[in-house]
C-alpha cells in the first residue's frame, strides 16, 4: 500500500505507513525481528522517503539502521549492502553540504 502512495507522490501517507511497521513487528514478533533481513528494506525505504521530504537527519538515521542490519546479515560484499552503502554515503554528503551551506 505504501508503494502505491509513493507512485502517486503521496510521500506523507507512505511514510505514515512505513513508520508503523517497526512497532507492529515489535508487538507481533519481538525485538529480534527488528533487526532481520525482512525489516532492512523498510528502514531503507523510510530513509528515501525522509530524504524526499527534506528530512536529511532522519534519512541518515534510517539508512544507518538498514546498513547495519545488511552488513551484519549479508556482509559488505552483497549487492544490497553495497547499494545501501552508496546511498548512505550520498545522504551523508548531502547532510554535510547542507550544514556548510
């Protein structure tokens, strides 16, 4: 459902849905599932949505969580981890530029 909102450009609605996922997982499955391979894409997508909203610090925070999960579960050489690392670096560079500017 969140992806439909994204395709329509309704980023706030998509973000509202994504932000509820960790709480639901915690409630249903417990804390260990918050750091599983299934949840890493949720944090990653949240980082992209925060970026679209101009919320760079939140974007970096969500990207860092996703990257930590992927590194631990998949290793640094996995394509998903590499994409996440590249995106995270880009977010950090943008954040630094904004603070300098």
